[in-house]
């Protein structure tokens, strides 16, 4: 008889392991169908706990623990600046009048979005971005040859390529001397979706073109402004 009574005392804890407030069909250990108010909380000064994780609520009201770093990174805006890895001059061969600029060095990249192996930037977040690029040719540019730099957007779906901004003009000479600046620079604002790609192209009617490798002369930057 004592054993039977003990079983009846224990069983309810298993039968009612899920408790509902405002609902008769709880789907969690504690299921609250309504608002939650906490009138008083203790001040917790542990930096370690704050850095570790925070509680969040999803769209159906489930409370979960999420890494603090994950939340911060999801709202960390893009800041990228890059150039060439070495200061030696680059000789680029153009195919059909264009060539991707092989930027292969990052001064900083807060969200790890620029790939130095393929010289492209891929946006992780949708937003408004400010993008700029500057390139400087070596003294080998000839008179009347066209020379341009451009910011190019590659959209993943549907697949397409768009020139967003371009600085293009021919070299002018006086008495067989090229007097046109060897610098080409352009910048723009653009709206990007997650997965959109940005690259930087050279355009010229020359087959080969030389550019300086110095970081103060040839560089790009990408800044998410919103």
C-alpha cells in the first residue's frame, strides 16, 4: 500500500512535466501564452556572462540562448580597404579590352567579405554601400590610348553584370608627349543584396597595360553606410 501511494506521488511530476500558463496544451517545459513581466531583477556585473550569450525570442515566442558575438556580427557593418600585396609594378594583359584588377591585399576587412584569391567582394548583408577605386598607370601609356577604371556589380540571381561607375578618357599628347594624368578614380553608392559581388575592372584599347603596385596609388575601399 505504501509503495502504491509513493508511485501516485511520483507519477504526476512526469505526467505534468510541461506546465502551461494561459494554455491547456503546453509545448515546452513552461509555456506562457501571454505577456511576461519581471518587476525586479538583480544587477549582474559579470562581463563574462554578457560576452557569452543572451536570451532572445523567435517569432513564435520560443526563448533561446544566442552567442553575443553572433548578434554583434550580424549587425557589424562592412569596412574594407585593399590594394596590391607587393609594391612592384603590375603588367596586365587585357582580353577583349578589359581585365579584372587583381587586388590581393586587405588592409582591413571587418566582415571577411573580400576574397584575395579571386579579387572580388561578396556582400553578406543587404544594404547601401559606398565604393571607391583608384588606379595609376605607369609611364608606358601611349598618346591617344584609352584607359579606364570601373566598379562592376555581379548579381547572382538572375545572373547579370552591371558597370556602376567608370572613369574613362583617352590620353592627350603635346609634341608627342603624353600630358594626361595617369590616375583614374571613381566612386559611387550602390544598393547590394546578400550574395551580390563587386569587382574592379580596367578598360583600354591596349593589349598590355602597366599599373603601379604602391598602395598609396592603387587601392579600393568599400563601406556599408546603411
